[in-house]
């Protein structure tokens, strides 16, 4: 079974999508070239998902897909260094993540938690908010509206380093998310 990893790009400055596509296209060509060789084995590759968490307030064209690329294990370090050289922050994470919700003053705040791959850390992001549901959902269609957290004035004025939170992996994620959201919503 092929091991999956996530390259998480985050921050208020990220490289344009065309740079990421250029990198993934290059590594896809390497994969296609190797695939035709007699000694090819899929076990020599990682499946890399490239996820972004843009924390800036300026408009950024949203991507409607997550790029996935097969990278030969021996080239992973070089591949990661290419992303480290781009604008913004980068970390290697596990594929699994958590979807978090916090309720404050009649609003529901949603976020994500990613687990860093080779560290005992996790990183939290706040992404959407909306009025609390209060049981108003019908079937699977919620009546509540969702908004980007980036539209709120207090979020716009937050320093960049407070728009995400890095924690020790052993800290209770839900409790930490709830406390963090309460801190930054003030």
C-alpha cells in the first residue's frame, strides 16, 4: 500500500497556483518516465497531496481540487525543498485531519487541524463562521449560511502569527480549538 502525505502550504503569502502546477507537472513526468522501466515498483513512491490554507485577506482564486502527485521516495527531500523555497510556510503532514467546531455568542466557528508528519505537533486553522444551527436543519440540508472568516474585521486585524495555532500533538484538539477561537474572537 502506498504511503500518503500532505504538503501543507499556509500563510498570508502563497505562491501562485501556476508555480505549484509546474512542480507537480515536472514530478508527474518523472513518474511517467519511471513507470515504463522494468524495475518499476509503486512501493518506491509516496502519494503527495498538496493542500493550502491561505490566511490572507486579499482575494485569492480558490482551487476546486487538491493536486495529488506520486513522488519517488528518494526524491522526497528535494521535492519538499522546492516547496520550502516558495513563498509562504510549508510543513509535511499526515493525510488525516480533524474538522472542528466552536460555539461562541450564537455563532458557530469551523476550522481544521492537521497533524505534522515528522513532528509531535499539530496546526489549527479557523475558516468559516455562521449563526448557530439551533436544530433548524431539515434532513441533510442545513438552513444556516456559512461565511469566510476573512470577512470579519477582527480577523483582518489579527497579526499573521495568530491566524493559525501550532500545538503539541498530545493537547486535546477540541478544547484547544475552542480556547483559541475564544481568544481571537475577543
